[in-house]
C-alpha cells in the first residue's frame, strides 16, 4: 500500500508531517510506502539524520500550497501544482492508494470529489469523526463536507457511518440517530423529518430516532447524523469544551489535594490522551472513490502517524467495498 501525505498542509507543516511519516514507518508492511508531497526543499531538511528514511519514504515535489484563507475550488484551479491537487491526482492515477491531509479541508474535499469521484451509489460524501464517550465511541457524520444536504444524503450518511463503525470500531449493529431539537417525531426542520422517514423505513439502518445535542455522550446511539454546517459547529464546540472542562476540573482538584499532585498529574495525562484528536488519526471522507483521511490542522506527529494507521485499517477492512455493496442496491440508491 502506498500512502500519500500532504506535507504542506498543517499548522506546523512540514515538520510534524515529516515526523509523523517517520514514526509511521513502524506501522508499514514490507511492501508499504509513504509518499510525502510538497516543497522538496522544505521537506528534506527535516529528513536529514533519520536512519534509512528512503527505504520507506518517497518525495514528490509540489511547488504550490493552498492556504486556509483561500476559496477551495478557486484555489484548486489557480494552483494545479499544490500539494493537495498533486496528491489527489496521484491517487486517481493509482500511484498512491490513500491520501492524508491536515491542510485546507474544503480544498481537500473538493479535490477528492473532482479527481476521485464518488463511490457507486453515493450521492454526496460526508466527513465522519469518531469521538470518545464514557460508554464507547460515537461517530458524527457529516462535520463539514456538505452544508446543504438533502434528506437522501443524511440517509446515506447513516449507512456509511454505520459501515465505518462496524469495520473500524467493532460495533456489531450501530444504533443510528438524527441530531435534532427534540426526540419527538414532530421535532426538527423539514430536512430532519424527511431524513427520519427514509431511515426508519430502511432495514439496513438500525435507526433509533432523534437525539438532542446532550445525548451525544450518553450512550444512546453509536452514530449521529446531521448536516455539515451543524456538524462542524458541534465538532468545534466539543473540542473547546473538552479542553476547558478538563483544565478547570484538574486545576480545582489539584488545589484541593495538593499532596496527591503526582497521581493527579498522571490521571490528567491519561484523560487528555483519551480525548485528544491526535489519538484518532483524522476523519475519513466517506463516499469517495479512494481513501481520504482529513486531519486536524493542529495535528502533531502522533496525529499524522495515527492517520496512517486509520488509512491502513480502512483498506484492510474493505470499508469502501462494503459501502458500495449497500448503496448500489436498487432500493438503497434513491434520488440524488
């Protein structure tokens, strides 16, 4: 397997991307390779001193970088030699089997749809994050790929995210819920109500109804479906609140139990690690004709390394094949 990494995308690129690639060598099989894509002159200094890096890592030069302030589609057109564009073109041609980027999410999604197309039967791709919760991980789809979906798109997100949770997280029969403003059937906007009708009538979806935002961590479902605008807001809120709550709790507890400071520090490190986005290695863009892993812009080397792990698991467990099998059914295709 050949895994491409956008070396210019993250907040601390290319340093963390290169470090992550070097660490990820331990995850690779004999025939696996990592392809770092970006400004070779900027990448090479970070490889200097690494033992035998060329045995597992290749470089592919890309002279341009898409900045987060740029409009996605316009930037792809204006910068055909950007690291994101070059990476997805390599993916399309079969020179790499997976793409990883911590760069411009919108540009990565647009490039993936432009060059890799959609899987057979898929109407719109969706970004799925897996977040830890006290009673087990929960998948949230979509968190930014499609901000104006149709009911059929939400229906398919439920199917695709279920496949992902089964394959990657080992959840046998994922419970799927729609994010709404109330549990009752009558609650929600037109989009939610129509999507609910589609899901509850689909025997391939273990649909448990509507959930509210406070239910995400209560163990009532394994997959939560929403439009990309709401999902992105929820994602950013969770990130900010998790950090703030953990910091506040341990500051107050440490003050009250100073004599146990060392034990508290170790406990804090374990909790932070459990809820750190770097542990999960990025979010897959489900529904495209390839393996695309979207990392947080602030990903460090550990996040990049774990994204390589996710890409390998995605391929090994045939996630795309399983999605295609379900969505290419005549009764599952629906209208675009």
